[in-house]
């Protein structure tokens, strides 16, 4: 499950290329709630990070290490892919929604190739079933 660095209050996990496995997916668990996940280049192959089928209160922050060659999708587990995602990742240069982080109600968050080091988003699960997953964050541009 990636390399873990334990800080004072938050647990930080790096998700590297080898953590996606043959399927190109990295599955998070209920115990990953509250973690900061550092994500970076995946070597040119699209990858998916799957949030587990959890109830209200699960949350995690995703921070990009720099530009990536191929998109990373942050999505729900197989039973959660139809749930609505809501929110925005704000471009710090002009205050508009970032074009490099795309939030789609039926898919999740697509982290695009224009991201920069320090770009981040937080996902908060607001309930089980067809409840909203709230996304907030910031991008350098």
C-alpha cells in the first residue's frame, strides 16, 4: 500500500507506479480515512485510485508531486461509481475551476497532465448509498 511516512497528526502515503498493480488500480480501504496520499507520475499509463464503499465521514487528501504523463482517476469502488461527485478544485491564478482536475458526477476526479507540484484535492464522503462525495482543492494554474 505504498510507502508510509507518519507525521505528528496525519499519516502520509506515497502511491507510486508499482502500487497500482497489473490492473492499473490502487484500492484504498476504510482505514485510509484521514490520510494524505502523495501521487505522481505513473510512467505514461492511465491509473485509477479507488475509494472504498464507505459511509459518511471518510475523507482523504491527494497531493500531486509534479507534472504527470498520463491521467490518474480518483473514483469510487465498483459499487460507488454512479454516486454524484460535487465541488471544485480552484485555480489559484484566476479563481476559476481548474482545467487540470476534472470532476465528473458519474466518474470521479480525473487528475490531468497539466497538474503541478503541490496541487491538491480533498474528498469527503457525506453518506452511504447515492449520497454526495464532496471535493475541494486548489491548483497552481
